[in-house]
C-alpha cells in the first residue's frame, strides 16, 4: 500500500487512516468500494483506465447504501490522481472506499460516512490463466447487483476459498434457473462457434466496466457478441472461456470442471491484445477512457 492515502478530503499518512474495532462497516458490512488499474502509457505517461466510469458507479453504490457523500466525480478524480501520483508507480491498482465510522455501535447507528482512496501493487500478473469450478453455493439474490457493497462479497469469499481448497483459482456461480451468472469477482465470457457470449445485465450480476470494455472492443474487432443466458451445458462445451475484471483484466480459463481449454484461444487472444493496447493509450479512439497523471510522466 502507498505511504499516503486520501481520507475525507486530504492526503494523510497511511498509519493515520486507522479506525477502531467499533467501526460500523467492520461489524455490518456497510461499506462500498470501486477501483481500477493505472498503467504506464506507451508515450511515457501514466493513466488511470476508465476512472470516471468507476467513480460514477462508486457514487451510485454509495447512494444505494444511504450514504450522502460530499464529493462529486471531479473531486474524486483529483483525489484518485493525487494518490496515484503520490505512489510514484507507473502501474498498479487504486481503490475508492466509503464506509460508516466508529463513532457509535449498533445496526441502526447513524454514523458519519468516511471516504478514502488508496493505491497498491496487486499480487500476480494481470491476465494470468485460471482453473475454475462451479461453486457449490448458489448465487442467491436479495441485494442490488449493480452496486459494489462490501457485504455482498461474503458469499464470493466462501466460494473462492472452496475453489482454492480443491486446487482451483476461482469459482462460477449458478443462478436459480441453473444458468451461469458470474465468477466470485469477475464477469464471465464464453466463445462458441466464433461468437462471444456473456450473461445479460438483467441477471443478478455486476455489469462490470471491464465487461462493457470487452463488448466494445469485440465490436471494434468485428467479433460477433451477444448478451444471453448461458446454460451450464453451453459453458462446459464452450470453445473458449475467460473472466474479466478491472484488477485482473482478461483471464483465460484453462481448466473448467476437469476439462482443459486453450490458453488463450484465438478470440480471447485477440481481445487480450486489443485490451492491452487500449489501456496503454495506443488507440486514439479510446484515449478519452484514460485519465492522465501528468506529474508522473
């Protein structure tokens, strides 16, 4: 983690941004977050990919949890760029977090909301191949799937631990109708007969920003793509499977329920190459997706 973080309007040392054991969000999961990667650009600069899209989702997530934040996108953009600038890194991960504090305890306590931005170097290279299984836990419902509530990730944590205990890297959730919804922290794509398919965003899934990016890049490349339910038998007979999220980018699935898959297949490889070029500023059409960190050039 960086030595400096942004907390409630100012850069402070990370050790000063500590909260107590009575922090409401620690007890009840009442926090929201978002975040994405920053990259060393081909021209030597540094840029955060699709920052404003992440910030708009962050604010929408906060609103869905009854959080009234005194910050708008423009202010949070500057805060995020300041944290990346303070990190001195040409690449890494940066996260925005909003949580209820430790002033009072109890489920109904009306504590102030604190907002932080922190950056760190994620573990492992992005795009690493993964071995995946179907989670024994159902996906469930009862929350706002478009929001990144911290409390939503308890089920994902259990499914991930189960997958790791069996020698896998991630797990896929099935919905109540038996179709495949998403992974523990990533969206799912399959390729069948040259066509890219991902579950539709009316399913109880997070319609990820990287998911939207992949669909846009598929259109750029002329790859047929559609959003449609994915029955389990379509998943296990797919020609290619990959997962997509902002932290890990596009990760080809090489083992699925004991079946080996290409790593990556031709469609996945084309999208990975295109994604890598776009996030590093090599596509003039997509450069508006990049928020530059000028002082790190």
